[in-house]
C-alpha cells in the first residue's frame, strides 16, 4: 500500500481521523507493506514527518525536498528486515549520484538546523502557516469570495470553491482554477510567489518571519479586492 499520508498534489488534504491507523491495520491484516510518500511531509510537519505527527509507522518511507534544504537529494528508509534485502546479490539499488557527498553534507546541516532547540524551526513554520491561513480565511469572507483555505502549518492551499471541505482529488477538480490563476497573477505583481497550479500547494519555510506574514496578507487583501471587481 503506497500513500501520501497528507495529499499534497491536490492542494493539501490532511487524512480523515483514524484513516492512517486503519490503513496500517489493513496492511498488517494482509501481510502487506505500508509505504509512506513523505517527500512533502518529511522533516516539514514534524521532525519525524507524518508518521510522527499521526503516530502511524510505515514499513518504508521515501523523503526529499526539505531533507536537502535546497539541494537535490532523496532517500528511502524503513524496517531493518526490508532494507536488508538491498545489497550485492540481492535487490539492486543503483544510482549515479547515490551518496553524493555535497548533498549529504547539505542534508546533515539542514537536519541540524531543523532539529535545533527541540525543532523550534518546525514549530515556527506551523505558527506562521496557521497565521497566514487564518488571515486568508478572514479576507476571503470579507471580500465575499466562495472558498476554502485548508492545510497544516507549513503546507496549505486556497481553493476557490462553493464546497465546505476538500476531502479528495475529485473535490479539488471542482475548484475554479481560472480564478485561482488570476489571484496568483495578482499576488505575483505584488511580490508574492507561489505555484500557479491550483492542484499544488503553498509552502512556508523557516525563513518566513512576522514581516513576511504581514506582506503576504496585505498583498492578498489587495488582490482579493481587485479580483472581486467586474472584468
């Protein structure tokens, strides 16, 4: 069973309560491996990723993005007995850049920073993201835009939709992507960059500070006000 513990390619869709625990039980029942794609959630929503955040341990997990702090890197880890199947005369795991020393040094330094002071950087990202999400919700309501802002701390998305909650990819596809594109372009003119695709997500880093939150919400207010005007 391979799954993103938090969907990050349909906006941001956190799992329903007890969903991941149920998947873990299902994998155990049928003696199947549970594999988490933690490329987005790893070292971002908690030091131990989604498996720490939700208290569900997979058999294998893959990581990238935040692990490298801006350098290209990916990693896979898991149960000792499963990982022990990789090796000479067993399962091959080749790659031209496997074990690249520069990227590993960058990952090591990144993890030192993320885990310093009891993971203060990750807590900061959660608080910053929550403040931006709440601000966007208030602005959407103030300027009478149908929509949802949902996510978890460092990763979230704004959906222009009449739905009350986005729970799966089909719900995401009901969003107004053209309106999102216009909103994104208005934000870009005001110096705020995020992915132009409404099925992607907005991300917070440890470098974002209070002044950045104010700038983002100020740009969002101007953009949502302009977006409300007739074409």
